C-alpha cells in the first residue's frame, strides 16, 4: 500500500474535531498564505482551509439542496451558503479569504466547472482552479498507484492512478440521494424524513439492509470501470460511505478488500484545497 493511512487518519481526526468545535487548529498570521477548498456537494457545502504546507487549519459545512447529481441547480442558494461559510471562517481566523479551488464530478463538462467557478467568485473569492472530485481525494491521500472511488450524494466517481499519474476518471449518477430514495420508498415516507433517518447512526442497523442494493450498484459501477481487472489498492471516500458495513458490501462485489479512511466525507474537500494557489 502506498498511502500512509496512519498519517491520513490522524489528519482527518484532527480536522473533524475542528469542524465540530468551530475553532481553528491554530491561529494564522495576516501575511500567511492559505489554501481554500470549496466542495459543492449534493447534501452539503463544505469549506476547507489549509496552510501552505497542506496542513488543515479550519473547516465548516452546511447542509444544502443546491446540487443534484453533481450539477448546481440552485445557484443563489449555493452562493448564499458559501458566503456564510466564508464569513464564519474569516471570523474564526481573523483575516480575509481571497482565493479558493472548486471541484466537479468527472466528465460533467466545462459548463459545470464554470458554474462552480461563478459560485466561488460570487461569494467573494477568486477561483484559482477546478478539479475533479476523486482526483482531489487522491491528492489528499497521496496516491501513486491504485484507485479512488468517491461516493457523494449524487454520483459515484472513480479515478485510477499509475506511477502518480491519473490514467482514467469516470462518474455515474448513483450516490447517497439514491439511497435516500430507496429508503423513502421502502418505508413510504417523505424524502426529507428518509434523509434524516439515513444520517441517524442509531438507525444504521435498520437502514443498511434497505440501501445495500444501492451500494452493490456503486461497486458494480466501479467494477465496470476497471475493464475486468481491479487496480489495487482501492480506497473508498465520500459521505455516503459512512456505514460501518459499507466496505464489506462493496468488497463483496469487487472481490477485493477496500480501504476506507476515518471521516471519509472530508477526504475530497481537503484534497480540493490542496490545489488552491494563492500566488505570491
């Protein structure tokens, strides 16, 4: 395995504490260069801030319904939420944020990239780059060989790396949203109530058997992308992987073990920030 999972998990645990406490890991100076990542997800919008050496400094998120299947469908809501997150971060860090990097699912096109860029700039930051989500996750994990499967709210994205280079990237519209739809149909309940049930860790044993077929479909998407040969190791990230039995169900379809970092929902947002280049 080419990824130092102890180091990765340590950084994720520290970052999760910051997100939950609404405090910064450390104070920053007015002149210090900061890297900012913006993840416009289907179920939430996340802002992450790193120092110039890619060490996490601060992060925050807000639940949203502004994106569907990786595409921004409510521009004004996205801008409003990101502005609030930016202002909150600036209040904690006591300095202005001027640049940010954004991300899109693989293959969603220049139009999607332009919308994400426009959201970032409308929120008051210069957009320095737009990257694809599973590749950003690979950047945070420091992958040289292997596969990243990034499962978000609306899509399953996959990136394959060889000798540190991206050789293939795909995206399919199956994610956490589809889990919620299946759960809502099974229990004959509104989508919003099913979403809350899915997020409730106390309900996991009840929820997981219902959504398992969706997870198996995600694994099938990954299997088809490999053209018959799985590129190891396989890392699964994204908020929709947060079930304790997720790896077992996913591995059963792939017929290989998969690796899931702690707090997998933060891997991609942190990787996005690593691409931000504030300049001199």
